[in-house]
C-alpha cells in the first residue's frame, strides 16, 4: 500500500501589503532546517527541492567593538581645490614681472628664433678687455675726418737751435775745407773747381732724388705699402692740418724695426718704424709725427744734415789720422822706449804747429761733440713743444712712457748679460746723449698737460 505524499511546505501569510501604511513591515520567514522538525522526505524518482539563494546579511561588529574603535570624523563635503588665478597678460606678449628682476616698462623684443642674452654671473664675470689700438673706444684715438684745411703762409722757420747747430758745425766745416784744399792741391788749376763743387754740393740736401737715396741707403728706410699708406696718410693729414702745413711737401717712409722710433731727415722725409705704425693708437702715432714735423718746421732736420754733410771730409780725415797714428805707435814700440818717445815728440810737434797756425781752432773740435749734443737735446724739447701745442700732449706723454719702459728693458737685458752687475751710465755718455731723459721731457710737457681753467 503506497504511502501518500507529504504535504507541501507551509509559508506564513503576510500580515500586510506594501501599499498599506498602517501595516507593520515584518520580514518574510524563509524555510530552513529547524532543530525540532524533521526534514521532508523526497519520494524516490522526484527531484529534491533546492531553496533559493539570497545574499547574506551584512555582518556588523558587536556593540562592544563599536565602543572601543575610534570614532571616524564625519565626512566633509567635497570642495574643489582652489588654484591661483593665471596671470593676465595684455594682447601684446610681455614677459612676466618678477620682484627680483629689474623693472622695465616693457620687455625687450627679440627677433623670432633668437634668445634673450643671459646676464653673466657676478662671480664668473671676466674683466673687460682693453680696446684695440685702432678702436674708436681707445682714449688716445682721434678722428681723422677733416674737411677744409687752413694753410698758413709761413711753412718753415729757422729757430735758435737751428742757428746754433749751424754755428757749432763751423769749425768742422773749416777743417773739411782744409782737407778738401789739401787734396785738390796736386790737381793745379782744377783744384779750385773741386773746392767750389764741394761747396755747392750742400744744395743736394734739398734735392728729392738725393734725399731718397740717403733715406734708402743711409737711414735704411723704404716706401710704404698701399696698406701702410692707407693707415698713416690720414693721420699725417690730421697733423699737417692742425699745423697749417702743406702735407704733400713731405714724403712718408717706413723703417722695418720692432722698436718705437721715428726720424725727420733732410728737408722732406718723415719716417716711422713698423712697430709705431702697427702698435700705437692713431693719436699716439699722430703725436710722433707731429714731433718729427716740429723738427722740419723749426729747421732742425736740414741744418743738422747740412752740418753733417760739410763735416764729412773732416771726419774721414780724422779717422784716417787716428788709424795712421795707432799704426805708428805699434811700430814705435818695437824700438823700445826710445821709439815711443820719438813718436810722442813728433806727433806733439805737428799738433802744436797746427794749433798755432789755425789760431787754436782745432781745440774747439774736441769740445764740439758735447756742444752739438746739448743743442740736439734742446731741439728735441722744441719738437715736443710743437707737438704739444697742436693738442697731442697726452698722447706724447704716453709715447714717452713707452720709450722709458723700452729703455728699462734694454738696461735689464744688459745687466743680465753682465752677470747681474748693474750697468750705470757715465757722466760723459750723458753729456754726449742727443736726447733728453724721460723725466726732463715729461717735465717740459707739464704746462700742456694741466687742465685749462
């Protein structure tokens, strides 16, 4: 006899509906295994009933856990972060203004693709390089752009030093005249022509081809190249314009030397060294040229060359006489002391006869080198004053300082070559010097270096 199937599970009826506000909300009761009620048996051949799966109820901590745990702060409302407002720039692009930087009314504009120059670091800033000699920023640079030039009526004059130079060469001239006359005696009637030709030869000092020959062979000068001429001619024009002298009456020459020097020769030659032309600013080069122009304008150049020319026969005769005397003295030493005594008496008798015949003029020849050196030093001071009067006093003082430094280097080289022993200048060499010392020349320039009130 078959057993009847078990009754279906009973579900509790809801006590109320969701739309009824007065009904209490009672959670539904779900079937589950009860410890006092046996599980329903499934008949053979039937599928077992599987209860529906529901999500688990969230587990909350016990009451005592909520009391011990720290209370979390209440959540704050979300506030979006506040960012600084972007700087407002005008329509034209300008650099932002920073408090550390220098304030400018507007930022400098640079071309497209170029970067603004960065200021050097104060510690890494290098000292500014000195301006080049030809740079317009050099303190001794002068402008050579001159328009109309006023030419003075008197181009040359003969000052006291030129007259003194001619007078001091008079004894040498007379000795040379005696030598030329003695040489022309064997020629008979042609001897007078020889003497006259020698007297007229002094005019060759002002002859341009003869001047060029003297400059090339005696002074070792040469013509300037086109590049050198383009460099020194504007400076020369500025110098002659200030002096009111026609610059085309003179010729510019160059000496291949690494020393600071210049020369005024004959009547129309002005020569400068390669060092002075390339290493000096144009203002200092103009001061050097103005100094040489002072020799020409004052008559120092032609008077000195004319005196040297007329004294040349006497100089040649004096050198020959010294050579013959030295040879005879060596020969006399072979005959012991008697030969030397005889030679001394012979030379002394000739000298006494010559001095008495020429009224003591040969004695003046012994003093001529010292007197001519004194006149030469005076002419150098006159030439310095001429350059300073043209406005080149500061430039000339700088040139004198460089010359003084160059002399000190030469003295140091001589001292080193002498084994460390100092080389002192003797009083005789000082008296025979044709140029004043540095301190004397600078002292005479002081009236032109003082500022005008």
